[in-house]
């Protein structure tokens, strides 16, 4: 498991070009670990606020991450869910910044902005342009020291409703109740980890305004917080700003996080659940030592070897060889005071789950008794370190360098905790893994079995009354002035170089030198649109099988080779492209490319592997059909494009077709579509093109196109959008939430100027502050989140809306959606305030959007797909600034027909059909296939 990411790793020599058969040794893990460092400065204000500053000048952005030393483990009985509820409240305005904080974050073009709550801490983070650092520190200081005057009863009621819909959304997922069984049974009553972070509906209902305000006073003082500033600044620049804005905030009571031991069950315990599943899931769980334990790394490595790596023992035996499981995993989740070690198997339908579980238990017992091999430990540690290095470019977000520094300081009292952690991984041995597993995993386990069936009723499905309007109370009068923005630097775009191999395969290359990492995508002009109407899913299955064995390596051998190198090779399909991607440590690039070459050019399509992958695909579709959100995603494309259009296939494919695919079908698809004359190579690397191209030439330059005819996609005109909106209702009895998904095809050229349309949609449904989200989530409290997008494909544009809503408000929500859309497309178009906000956000966030090489690679591929110039993103700022409210209105009104939507609604038909009838739209009951 990866908890954090780290900064600069010095480059090492690039291996010389080699042919595919050559085995080039990987760089030693010890040498990689020794070079990882996050230099930083730390100081503490008089009020106790701990501040850490790390310099990283690769991009004109700064990450600001504020960690509060309070999580759900600190909640007393009767107040579960308070920490998470308060996380939401702290996004809803402060005394000097009334309204949603996302408004102020979007004004400055923040990226990676969010907040999260765990068992052990609450954090808020954003990455902003360098010139917005002062304003961002003002904002964070305002919600730390000037919040309570803005927390009204209306705000509390609204966010309580939003959180409860978040809880319903999670609970309604198949298997969503297992988390409660885990914590309530693994940790005894009174233990800080006995309850989940989301808490109970009853406790959330009972939370009073006085309760939550006292919670803030007790827990959120500066002396209980760590502030990390990482990026394009210095400690000398940051310290005066921190002192200016945070220095006057008074200390609070000292929050002493709840202490806890690692409990042991008196005897093995089994909990049996039923749910909407297409298979049986069996997990075994143990409470084990946590993040600060000297055994942390050994337990984590043991979990990776057992069921975390693609080559793991459970994968090898149960999935690849014996084929009695669809999926397996083993995972170590470290908390501050304890941890949870979990093994999980998804039994293959038609097998006896008890026998599969017994086999898994035997494999685990053998590992515990004998310990792992040295090679297994090396592969697990290399994969762990490589995963951390891949995050080196990011200064903030969910797992950047700011997270590493804040986590160590908050939980371990030292910002250099990451060094101790890396040293622990480097020191792991087979003996230490064996000892840790023997000590902790020979104890009684909690087994949770979830099998297909009717879920028992439970109290958490309670539907609360609508939230009171947030505007019922006058906001406090500001006492501090918002500082002006500093100079915002324009997007820094690298030179994009085009060249080609001897056989004509184009190469699109850019250099990023922040970390020794190479990101590569081999893109084929294929994708799901290459499927014939009676072979939906063939592209996905063919591409997925590339990694399942070659003519010289088995799937197990491929997985082990990737892990030794710390490489990640992945395959995937979009509507228009099939891709094979490689993320490689540049010191190991040559041998990593050897693997990529073998996978792409020499897949075996072994019958046994075909049968295994087929069962996985069919089981996955069967499970998809039990998930309301994914059901809507399968139904909508067919309804919009029609079953014969290249874009009209159900997401995941057609099970009837997948069941019949032969080896000849798969090999034939590869011959027609996955070949050098449909390929293009995209590369972002710290190494110069002069080093990269010879490596690619040696492996792909002599690849010849087969004699088979190249595939041709059969694009025809899609069906006309309906003259009037309609509802397709899919019944899912007992669903506590409904999913609403709507769409229509647009008369828009995806290769034309779509900036006005995209900007207009940001106002309507494309951002957190959009009208749709603010209405159904922030005003009415009926949904955890609503969004819309204009999906630009190579040969068409579809406009889609997605809204998971509480079941008793399904009809009201659809009425609200259609009303909001109708108003926007009618007389209530883009306001000047909305225009200003969306333009500022679109322009100012550009530097942060492309901070990493992976983001740059994706942008290069997108510009190529849509025929845009290499410097397309460089010119975006000027194009955004040229937009007007009238221009945005013209663009979206000329594209979207307010009465041309097909609405797919998935939920409990007995409860929601009477609600939907109030919309006046025709309703057709359909089956998802």
C-alpha cells in the first residue's frame, strides 16, 4: 500500500539500447532509496502552528496543505461522523469569505482542491498559481480562525443532508455495508476505531449547532494543525505571509488523539451478509500494528506478496492456475494507532466459495510458515519504491510531497518520517516478513462473507427531510480584507517534437526533467468503435489479453518481470483508441521497453487465458448490472447512438458476443487493428529524444505490418435526437438511491472551436459551482454531486448529465434538472459574474493542470485525436479571455435542445415511477443487458 510520495530522485545512467531478448538488470532498490529526499524548512508560530516549507520550482504552482490532528477516532459515543461533517462545513464559507469556498478557489485557478477526513486526521489542500499563495494563506487562515460566525443552522442542515446522501451513495453500492461489519466486529465497543468515518445517520441527525461549534473550538486550534507549503516559493517568502495571516489566531485546547492498543479477537468470528452481487466475496481480517510500528513495512510487503502484486501467490494459484477465483487481494491499511490486514477473494461463479476460501487460507498459511523468497521481497519493495517515485512530480493533491511531510509531522512528530519509512522498506528481509506475519496473522480472524441475495433492512437507509435554505441567516460582516492576487505566470509548455521510426511509426515527444521517469503510450487507431455491432467487447478483450502471456513469457512471468523493474504496463480502450502504456523508471527503461515490445508484438492468446479472461469479463458485466450507476452507463450510449453505430455499444461489451469469441476472433482483431500502420508513440521523459529514439528504433523500427487488410471503422450518421424528451426506467428493487443519467447528441464538430461550449457547460454543470450541482446538492441537499459534460470523440459529441439522488426525491430531482437546463437555455443564460468566474478559473488553473508528465502525455494524445496544434493549450488563455456571456449562450443554445434529452433512470420502480409520472415525460421500462 502506498501512503505518500516523495521528492527529488537523482538521475542515473540510462541503459544502452538492447534487443528484446537481452536481459538488462534493474537499478538496485537501495540506490534508488538513498537518493530520495524532500529538503524543507520548518518553524513554529507562537500559537503552536507548525509550518513546513519545501521548494520545488519546476512549475509556477504552490501546494498548500493544512492537516488537523483530529479524525473519527476522536469522536465520543453519540457523535460519530462529526469530523467528516465538519470537513464539509469548513467548505461553506467563513466570516470574511461568505459562501462556498470553491468560489474563491476557482477565482484563483486552484487545482487538486479538496478536503478529506480519515480515522486519524482531517485535511484541506489545494495547488494554486504562485501569485495566489498569499490569498490562499488568507483563505486557510480564515477558516481556521474566523469560521464559527458563518456556521448557521441553515448551513448545518444543508451539509448534514449532503453527507447523508454521500453515505447513502456508498451504502447503496453492492457490498457497501461490509465496512460497518468490519470495524464494529474487529474493534470492540469503546475502541476509537469501532465506528466508520462516515458515522451513523442517527448521530448525524442529532448533531446540533451548539454541538458542532463546540467541536470546532475543541479540535481546530492552530496548535493542533500542521501547515505545509510546497512548490514555487521559499521559506523566506512564505514565513512573513504565514505570520501575517495565522499569527493572531488564538491557541485552542490541546487535542490529544485517542490512544488505543491492537485488539485480538477471543475466537474466530464470521459475519454473513447478503447483497446484490453476481458472486460471493469472502474476506479475512485482522487488527495489526499501525503506521508507527517497526513492523509496518514487513506487514505491507507481506500483503503485497500474498495478494497485492499482480504476481502474488493468491493471483498465481487461484486466478491464473486453478481458475477458481475471479479476483483476489491482500492489503495492509495502516492507521495511526493500529492497522487492518485483509485478504479477499471473489469466488468464480459455480465454484464452492467455502472450498475457494479454504484454498486461499492454505496458501496464506504456507507463506506464514515458510516466509517469502528473496525475489518476492525484492519485487514487492521495488514496486513500492517505484510507486512513490511516480508521485515525485506532484507537490500537492491527494498524495504529493506536501502529504508526505504533513503526514510524518502529524502522526510521528517528525517531518522526516518518510526517510524512516523508506529505510524500513529497504531493510525488509524474508525473515522479517515471516516473523511479522507469524506474530500477527496466526491470531483469530474476522471473516466476512457476502453472497448473492436480498440485503437485510438496516437503519442507515433513513431518508431525512429536505435541508433548510442556507440563506436563511444573514452572513457575518467581514473584518479582514481579501489580499490581491500577485502576478500569475502563464502556462509553461514544453517543445513538442515529431519524428518517426524507420517503418513510419510516428513519435510525439516532450521532455520533462523533474524526475527520472519515462511515460510512454503506444496508441492504435482502434478502440471500442472498431467493434462490429455483433462483436461488442472484442477490442477490450483483445487488448486486455496482451498482458496475459506472450509466445515467450507467461502472464505470471510478465508480472514478475514488471515488478523487478518497478515498471507499470497497462492496456485500455477508449471509444476511439486502443493503448498500451508504460511508466518506467528511466534507469530501467531499456528492459522495461523489452517487456512492452514482447507484449505488443508477440501475444500468445493462449486458450486457457482466453477462457479465464472471458469469465472475468462476463462476471464483471453481471455485477455491473446490479450497480445502478453503472447500469445507466451501459444503457445510455445504446439509447443515444443506436445499437449499430460504432459508439453505440454498451459499456463493457455484449455478454452474448463475449461468450462466443474465439482465438481466431482475437488474433484477427490484432491483425487488423493493433499493427504498426495504425500506431503512434507518445513519450514524455526526463531523457533527451536522442537517447529515447534509438531504444524505440531497436524494438519497433523493424515491426512490419501483417498481410491482413487494415481495419476500417463503419461510421454512419447517428440517429436524430428525439423531438421530445423521454424517460427510460430500469427497475432495481430496494435501491436507497436512484441514478439519473441524461444525454443527447450535439450538432457540433469535435475538431472545431469548442471553447465557448465547454465554458458555458462549466457554468451549467461542469464544475462544483455549476447551477445543477449548486441546486441539487448545495441548495436542496438531494444529491452528493451532479455534473454534466460535452464528450468530444473523434467523430461526434455527446452531452451527458449524471445525478445520483436520494430515492424519495427522484422525480423532484429530474424536474429540477430539466427546469435548470431549460432556464439556462432560455432566458437565464450566463451572467457576467459566472462568466468572470469560469474564465478566471479556466485561465489560472492551466499551469497546475499539467504539473505531471502523465498529465502532459494525456494532453498530447488528446490534441492528436482531435487534430489540434501542438501549442493548443498555450493559446487557450487568450481564447478564454476573449469569451463573452452572449457568446457562451449562443454556443450552448445552438448545440443543446432543452427537450431533446433521453433520461435513463435506475432505481426502485415501485417507489419512483409515481414520482417520474409528475414530470409529464413518456416513460418506457427497459431491461439492462
